[in-house]
């Protein structure tokens, strides 16, 4: 029906085409019958109605035939779906973390990304982990969708991509204000490319090389962690205040119900990441952001600070 | 007012039903201390079901009223049990 | 009977002067016909509001990006649109308006069993609406979607308490109406009207009333628990306290799936009235229609899980629910076959009510057949929570209930108001509405298949073309609805007066009453000897 | 012309209709509580140990007392119907009064039962409860909600009893017109029915 790029596509589309075919047959058939009756038996052409006796045979027939048809549909739907529920034991394991309103993906070797990079023709098992409310992991091109339920054990999805390319991941379960911007991408690569990316030493380094562009790393980080879903980089205010042009300024925040003025500095940024509700910038609502304690290290915060500095310098 | 239209239960029958209810209550308290594992719940529910049946049939007059009330009540209870059963299709196999 | 014979016995319920005058004579009247009209006017007001919200949302979707409104406004709009449309319009819809007005007339009773309770139901309903609307003043419009899914519903910063309380109160009104109708049907049928001589609309109301009585308490307790969870932090659905958010969905849909049958069954009843009358022929398979209504009501209880195929439920539950869902499709299919067969060899009277009824069959078929796509496991996973679902339920709920509502009002209008509407405008309205409806919702099927999720305020450019199509359709449809409504409202005051008892040649009892009916409906309650729809 | 026709003629008396209406209302209530029992079943299934431990925290003695008196009150309300059917007004009032007093006693017991728990911090959101983990939070959450909604029904029942009591005294309810008493009785038996299941689920099963 639409672009398909996983092993599930065939089963799903077959079931769809079967149901669609039967549906069109009945829809067109019955509609034409009605139109024919309106033409043939309208008051002018047929001024006198002829009583018709109920026929039990006919009624049984049109009960039994649909039952057989829907049982067939049920069967094809079942056959197309059952592989989705049976993930193989071997494959690339990824944990998808969802929060309002971003995804990120953590691989077994610790690599984290905001896009889901996967190899072609290999099973990818995605453990779904929702941090706040319900989200749903939906890749139309792969025909998979599974809700991400906070606290649910064995919440997983899997797929095997068949075509190289990049496809949209949507959040399909309404999750609040920025629900429609909770998007990501799945990038299907040739196996070799994927493993190169997966084992890319540059992405793995613990120590940052001295000549590295810290601000650039910071930019990559805020994108990978999904910060930009709520904090713009261009000065416009979304759910939270923009990152741009604020570093070093004096801002007004509400702390414990009291307004106060503080400097937008490293200390403030750290507190905002670990205890988001401690100081709320005036004009914004508390309770919108979860703490990133344990998810963003202090070293990473330094990168973010560098990046924010660079935004103010531009 | 004719007898077949409005059945009047005697005080005695009410007291007998009450006595039965109290005995069943005592039984369900007593049986708790017997360790039967998962069957404890089952027994408790069966005893409660017996008590409920007594209340429905005698106190609530289902035995003597138009049969339609008893049929409706049975239907509602079956409906609820089916809903419970179907819900456990999810929880038993999760 | 001519206009001039307004002897004391033939004062219509519209002109009747009771203890109160003017507006008070309406809002304190226990007459089932006046109560029915009270519901009709209330719904007219709120339908206009909710339809406007729908139009605004479609306009926002005309182009990607922030065009008309921000995301918070959009989210509040689809929530309020859903709450009003579901709880204020379609759930009470046909039973509260036409059930109240015509149930007693069709079974030969003078009123419903509990007239005061009936009026109280309307009052409770209005109070429920007002409580929902009070959101505006205490904490902002709800933004959870009409489903109030946990745990978002107790994390959202806006105050959803009024919406929860209001919806619960409206549910209570629905229960009382259901109790009233069941008792009325059991106790007040005219002499000679055995169960299988009862017309089909009362039959569907009977099946519906049972669902109202047995399913509505489920949503009541679910919404109250959500309320307690939000206010007290009890830990019933909140995963942070050990609760299971999926259990919320179970409880929600244990009501809300049967609620779909509360919406659609009376609609099927209306169509089963109109088709035989306008075919001048007895309904084909009367018993099959009765039994399939009861079957739908019963089996409809056990298919709620098909709203939750991707919710994280166990696999076994999924295919059990899928299987039952396919079974519940059968009774609806049987009804369609019966309606079409009734037209066979008839003498079809081509008038507005018939047009609405026939277009009902068409849109209902589309709604039902796309329901098969949603009932099948493999395809459901792909289209669940996308525009496909939005299109499907608008075809069923708006197409089904809405078209049958329109059919009903064009059918019974002369009896209700003693006036006739302008027939050519009625037909123009129907054509415009029908064309608009199809071009509004059909593109949504395509969008859904392409993967456009629902409840999105903004979308990717690849979806743009079909959205334009759909928005244009919505404008056309609103125009059609406006034509229909203005024509009816105008005609109710200035239309051609008529006191003809039976303009369409119907065989059911309501056509033997005066037009418009008197306060007590009958001087002498008629005795029934024939089956309904006995055309010779 | 027909000033009061509205109230004289089409409000006709049909006791059977009133009773059917009451039964339908009872079905509504059964489903409402049914969903709470369903939640209990689900959460007990998922947290068997916590529910066992939770059950041990609840005072069996108060539970037994309340069960016994509620059963007695059910019998007395049934007997008051017998009395009115036999035309014995004083007896009916006596039985009904007993029921009313028992209903109040039930609430007083409940007050003390809840009071001690709340004192220890065993209430939704209470510190002591949150420390005990998810299963226990659920157990006590359900305990408060279910017995709370049940207690609410007792309060409504008390209101009904007071009304019916006065109606009998004023002879509005008598030997040939007692559907109000009958329906109040049905309602009270429903309250009893619910308790018959609540009692073992919260107080007995460990």
C-alpha cells in the first residue's frame, strides 16, 4: 500500500489487500444493487409494491457466507501479525527511551543516538522504555507499532529491515503538548556500514581530545538527548525557554514561589538539568521536564555549557 | 391483596436465613486459619457466593417475585463474570 | 382533522399551557415530547459549537506548521470536540431526542414510565455540560483527548477535574434514561402489542437501554478513580505507584466500546423504520433484525480489546479480541442485507428521509468494512492511532448516528412540529453534506495508510496534498450541515402548517396520533392487532 | 382548562414498574462495584504477596462485627417489609429503626477503623504506606476506595431510611402502598451484598 521496508510488510499488506478486495466487492455490489432498486422500483416506475415473504434459506445464506469470509480475514490477520509477537533471540539489541517529547536509542555497547541506526537484513530487537507517560513506537514503513508503557515489563518490538534508507519514526500515542514533534528516524545501513558506525571509536571516547570542538559536541549532545524538542536553538520559545542568546544574561526565575534574579551560568544550567522544577523561568510552566540525573553526566553538561556559550557569541 | 400476587415472608423465615448467613460468616472466618494456599481465596469466594445467593433469593425476594427479575440478575452476574474472564486473557498471559 | 378543530381535547403539546408559562413551561415540563425537544435544542447548540471546533482544526491542518493556533489550543480543541461530540451529542443523541419523543407514541403509551425522572435526566445532563464548560474558568480546557488516558491525565498541568466530573454526571443522566426506557417498554406497551409486534426502533432502544444501564457505570467509576488518582495519588493507574496504565484502558473501553453500540443501535432502528415505510413494503426479516440487535448489544461487551491491539496487552488477549470483533461484524452485515432486500419489489418514495437513510447504508458500509481492517491484527498494528481510525469512527459515529439522526428528523419533523420543511432545500442540504462528508473523511483513510498519526497538530510535508482535500471537504460539509439546520429551524417556526396525521403512510402507532400530538398522545390508547409494517 | 391534568392523569401508579426500575438501578450498582472487584482481582493477581501482607494489617475483629451487624440489619429491613404487608405499623417502625441504628453503628466502627490506620500513616500518599512498596500501596488504595464508596452507600441508605421512617409514621407508606419501603430494602440488601464480598477480600484472605 505504501513504501515498505521490513519483513513484516508482506504479511500485513496481504491481509490488507484481502480485506480490501472483499470490502470493495461488497461495497460496490450492494451500492449498485441499491441504485438499481431505486431506478427499477421507484414510485413512478413501480407504483404498487409486491409483498415478499421472508426466506429462511436466504437469511441463513447471508449469515453463513460473511461468517466464512470474516474467519478468513481473521486468519490472514493472525498470520501476518504473529511474527511481530515472536522476536528472535539473536539480533541487535537496542533500548528505545521515550520521554516528552523525544526518543533516544541506547545500544548494548553504550552508544547513544537520537536516530535509530540499524543494519539491513538483521533482526533488531527494540526494548521499549517510557520514562513519563504513554508513547508509541511507530514506523509506518516497517508496519510496526507498539505502545511504550511506563513500568511495563517485556515491552518490546522487533523488525528486520529489508531496504537501505531512512524512514520516519512517529510517536503514535498522544503524549501532550509537543506530541506532533516527537519524531525520529530509523536509518537502515548496509551491514558493514552499520558495524563501522556501531564501533566508531570517535563516538566512544571517554576522554575528549584537546583539539575537539567542544561547542559542536555539545550541539550534537542536545540533539541526541532530545533537548531540542522543547528548547529551540533560534530564540523562539517552545515548551521551555530557548537555548539561544541567554548565557551570561541575568534572568528572572521563580524559586519556591518567589521571583528572583539570577545569572544564567553553568551552575544554573546544571541545576536546571538535574532539578528542572527548582528554578522556573518566568512565563513557563513547572512539571514539564523530568530530571536528567543519571542520563547526562557532569562532563556532558560542560559540553552543553560550551555550546550555549557559543550560541550567545554568534 | 392476594397471596399469589404478593408473597409475604414470615419473620421466622427471615430469621432462619439470618441464622444461615451468620453460620456461613463464622465458617468463612474459621476456614481462614486453615492453610490451603490458593484454595483459601476460592473457598472464601464460594462461601461469600452462598451468602449472596441467600440474600438475593430470600431477602431480595427473587424466589417469590416474577421470574424475570431472577433471570435479569443471573444475566448481569454472568455478564460481569464473562468480562472478568475476558480481562484475564490479558493478565494471565502477559 | 382540520386546523380549526382546536377543541379542548386537541391542544397540541406545543401549545399546551401548564402550570408554568414560556420557557419555564418547557424546562419544568415532564411531558416526554417536550423533554425530547429540550434535548434536541441543547444538542443543536452544542453540535454547532463542536462542529465549529472541528472546522477550525481542519483549517489548522490545511498547511503544515503553525498556521491558525498553537499546539496547546489544538490539543484542547480536539479534546473538547471529542467530549462534546461523544458525551453531549452522540451517546444521548437518538435515544434522548427521538426515543423520548417517539418511544411512548410508538408503543401506544401516554408517557414514559417515570416522567419526572425523565425531566431530571435532562437537568442532570445540562448540569454535566455546565461542569465541563466550567473548565474555562478553573484551570483551562482539558488537553488529554476524550479518552483521558492514564498516566497523562494526572500529569497534564491543566485542570481536567471539571471534564472528568462533568462526563461522569452526563453518564448518570444516560443511566437514568436507560432505566426509564426499559421499564416503559416492559410495562407500558399498548394492549395487544406483544414483544414481536413492537416496531424496530423501540426494539433497538430496548437493546441500547440495557447497554446504558450495564456499561455506563463502568465509565462512571473509571473517571471517578482517575479523579481520585489525580487529587489524592491513590496509586490505581499510576505506574510510579505500581498501578497499571493498561488497566485504565481496559476499564475505559469496557464502557466505551459498548458505547459505540449505544450510538449506532438506535440509528439502525431509525433506518429500519424508514426503509419499509418509503418502500411501501413490510421489513424483510423482522425477527433477524430484532435478534441481531440483541446479539450486537451482548457480543459488543466482549470486544473492547480491539481498541488496545498495540497497547502492550498479552498476545493471547489480542487474538481472542480480534476473533470476537470479527463475529460482532456479522449482525451488522445481516441488517444491511435486510434493508436492501426490503427495497426489492417495493414502490420507493424518493423523499429526503429516504435519501438520508440510503446514504446511511452507504457510509455505514464503508465504516463497517474499514472496521474489518482495524479488527484484523496485522493491519491494525499499522493503522491503529492513525488517521485511518479517525476516518473509520467518523464514518461509523458521524456517518452512522449523524445520518440516522438526520433521517429521523426529516422523517418525524411534520409529526413533531405540525409543519413541513422546505423539501428542495432539504435535498440540496443533503447532497452538499453528503459530498462534503465523503471528501472530508475519505482522504483520511489514505493518510492513515501512509502513516499519519492522529492527534497531530502539525505534520510532515508528504501528507500535505490529502490534507488540503480533506479540509476543503470539511468546508463543504459544514455548508451542507448549515443548509440542513437552517432549513429545519426556519421551518419549525414558519414552515407550511400541516395537521395530516400520516404524511408518509407509515404503519406504526405514532402516525395514528394527532399532528402534533396532544399532551396525553391519545384520547383512547389504541389496541394493536397487526404486526408493524403490515403493508398489503 | 386542564390546569393540573399533567400531574393527575399521566402519573399513574405502577408498583411493579417502580420495582423494575429499582432492580435496574441495582444492576448499575453491581457493575460499578464489579469494576472495582475486577481491579482488585487484577492487582491481587499481580501482587499476591503484598496483598497477603496487606490483609494481615487489617483488623479482623472490626470486620467481623461490621459483617454481623450488617447481616442483622438486612434481616430487620426485610422483616419491616413483612410487618408493613401485615399492616403492623409499630412493628415496621421498630424494625426500620433498628436497621437505621445499625447503619450508624457501622459507620462509627468504620470511623475508628480508618482513624487508627490514618494515624499510622496508612492512607493514600501517606509516608508509611509509600515505604512499603507498590503492592501495598495498591492494596490500601483499593481498600480505601472500595470501603469508602461502600460507606458512601451506607450514608445514602441512612438518608433513605429516615425518609421512609417518616413516611410510615405519616401513614404515606402503608399496607397497600409500600413500594418505597420495598425499594429501600432492596437498596439496603445491595449494600449488604457488596459487603459480603468486601469482607473476605480485605479482612480474611491472607
